[in-house]
């Protein structure tokens, strides 16, 4: 009997020992240099039982004999290892080469991300594919640390305000320097780019990374590289998008009855009589927000690209178009764009390579004019106008009284005048009447941006490159202003037809010599360069005709004979050219990609 009890106790003890598990020890080292890695997380898979390695990479953890250990560390590939009742498990972790070997574009070249000394953020094409087609600056929003992007008006096609690490100067302008395929373009003109044509965007945020572009880069640099063709079979890609937009939220404003009650209270408090003795006659009144907002503003885009090539030549060809309606006053808020791009690279010989990029974009924008201003405009008026004023006056008796009967008021298609408030005045006017005044007004632009380069691979370490880049832009606007009366302070007694056309050209030539060498664990790259830049070549002209014998923008023309010279106003101007020449150099050095040095000189 005693022997049976003893055997049972021994069996229970063995089960208890198995449940408690065994202690596993080991050391975690790096595959790159064999050094121990402190801070590695060692966790039993599927549990919270874990520990981190000490300063010497050692760990000790009690685990079940049949468990699996998960070893993980930032920048290293995680490993899962079965214990199999082993008491000693040493682990070698390798770097995540996808991250450290990633190549980013820097000024006049590329570098591995692991050896970049400056503050550079990169956005790749795959990140942009997740964003609805639109302006490039909008696509960057929320994707780059240290960069603030704020919409100026929310109007379709309007540029955003971009600040790299905040405001850096007072009065000198804070827009970053935009460089597209080596061509410097103005911040407002960046909208010509088709989002699907972009291969990568790099933002140079600090002095160490942006200094290669000189003082122009004091507010940061945003570099854009467009897609190139790849050798191999022909590739055809199509990207289509359709959607609708609407206001996410509208303000909860007073209706006509509530508004009338407040006016009554104000009048009585001031010693007057009730303005509206029977509030029930007012009803809900006019919902001005409903009148101007479009809850299903359409938006679509079509993008088609063809690319391919062989070991000698590659090409990338794309076409695109997009159309976006505004959610406020859609009749006068719209943006359309058509674009074309061709990029190619040609291996002329073993030494020489020729390449080029060329993009063309046509844009047409209908704008509501006064957007987020407190001085009128449809949005401001919709919030501030009283709901008692009708959208359209349909009562003939009222329509025959002042101000409708004695002024050139705006009327709808049925001949009914748009309501004019007797309560709210100054800049606040009937937004529907305001819309009718701006019909036919639009702005347009045509942009050509491209470059061509010739590169000579003298040796495997020495490369000489000459690049010529240019931007040619044409833009303008035209509008017809009819005779109108919106209220006592907003009226025009003589119609006018206005047209303006401007053009500009920027060009630059850059010559660079790059020498790269690897000597055992030492890597260095020397860049020497010279550049010449000419901006703001061009000018513009405008003309305005007054008192035309028409009432609609559809009939507006400059062919009318206007005998009175005072009704013909025109002008022309030239821009002030800006010229710049520079010499620049850069030295990049690293030892085992651990000790890094970058020196830049530009004058």
C-alpha cells in the first residue's frame, strides 16, 4: 500500500514539473556584425509570457517544453522558434532590408535610406494609389510628418497652403521649393501634375538635406519624380474613379418663425411695437444653406498609361482627365483637367544615355469668387441672411413694389425677382442672385513642363550629366458682369466684359559630375555641379469693354463696336526676370553604414 502511494506521488510530481515547464536561456545577436542586441522581445507565442534581452543580448525564460518563442525587434525580421524541450536557444536576427535598403531621391541623385543624414520623408506611388485623384498637395496631406497642409477655400482645383516645419520667414514667403524631374516649378503651378504619373515624392525638411538647393530651399524642398518605363513586355494600366460629394454637416440655424420671434423681442425691448404680430404666418421660411449646397456633387477621373521597352529604350505614356463639381453653388463651381505625359530613356551606347520627360496639362476652373470671406459670397450670405426673405418673390403685388419695380434686379427663368432682404444688408445678398451674376466666368491654364538630359558613364564610378529643363505656362480668365441690383450697396449700373491672358517661361541648365567609390567598408560619393536658372520670362495683357448692347454672358464678344473710348480699357505688362547661377558640391561618406558624414557647399 505504501509503495502504491509513493508511486502515485512520484507520478503527480512529474506532471507538476511538466506543467511548470523548463527554463530556456540564450543570446540574441545581429546577423550584420555578430554583436548582441539588447531590448529584443522574447514572448511565448499566443501568451503574454515574455521578457526582453539584457545589455549583452541574454535572456532566460521559463516556458512549456512544447511552446514556440517569438523573437522581435524594431528594424529586424521577427523569428518564431519551437522550443522542443531545449534549454539553450541562441538566435541571430537579420535586418529588414526592405526598409534600410530603400532608395530615396535627394538633390541631384539618390541614396540608400539607411545612410541619409538629413530629415527626408518619402511617399511612394503605392501610397498615392489609395487616395482619390486630385491635386498633389492634397494627396500629401497627413502622410508626411512635419508638413502642414491646409485647404485655402475647399473650392475644386484650388491650391492648398503648405508649410514645411512651420513658418520660417516673415514677409519673404513660406512656400516650399517644388522640383519636378529636376525642373523648379512655382507652388501654384504644381496642380498640373497627374497624381497617377508620380513615382515618388521626397520632402527635404532640414538644412542638411535642402542646402544643396541654396537659399531657395530655406522653406523646404518637395521633390517629385514621375514614372518611367521598364524593360520587358508592354504594360497597359487603367484607373477610373467616380464619386459624389456633399457637406458633411450644415449649421443648425433659426427658421423664419424663430427669427421673427427674436426680432419681436428686440423691438419690444427697445420700446417699439411687435414687428410680426402673427408669427404663424412666417412658417419655416427660406433655408439658404439648402439652396446653395449640392448633396450629390459629381466627381470622376479616367487615367490610362502605356509603358514598356527593351534593354536599349524604355517609355512611359499616359493620358488623363478629371471633372469635379463643387458642393457650394455648383453652377459656378467646377474644375476640369486633361493631361498628357511622355517619358523615355534611351541607351545610345555603352557610355551615353539620353532621357526626357514631358508633361502637358489643360485646366479650366469655374470659381464662386468670394469664398471663405466675411464680405459676402454665397456661403457667407447663406449663413447670415434672414430666413424671412423669400428665395424668389412669387407674389405679383410684392414684385411691383420697390426695390423690385425700380431697380435692375436679377430674375429667375420665369421672370420672378430673387428676394432682397430688408433686414440684413451690406455685403450679404441673395446667393442665388449672386450665382446668376457670375455665370460664364472662368479661369484657364496650359502648362508644359519637361526636361532632357545626356548622361555619360565614363567609368563604373564616374558619371557626368547635363540636364536642360523648362516650364512654359499660359493662363488667363474672362468674365461678363451684367447690370444688376442685389441691394442698396451691391449694384452695377453698367455691364462689362473682361479678358486677361498671361504667359511665362522658366528654364535651367545643370551640369553635374558624380564620383562614387567603395573601398572595403568605406563608401563615399562626391558631387560637383554648376547650374544656371532663369525665371519669370513673360508678361500679360488685359482688356475690358463697358456698356455692351447685351444682357447675357452668352452674347458677350469683343467684336462689338464701342464708340465711347472711355468704355474701352486695356493694358499690358512684362514680368521682372530673375537670373541665378550657382556652383555646388556635396560629399557623402559612411563607414559600414554606421558612421555617416555629409558636407554641402553652394554659392
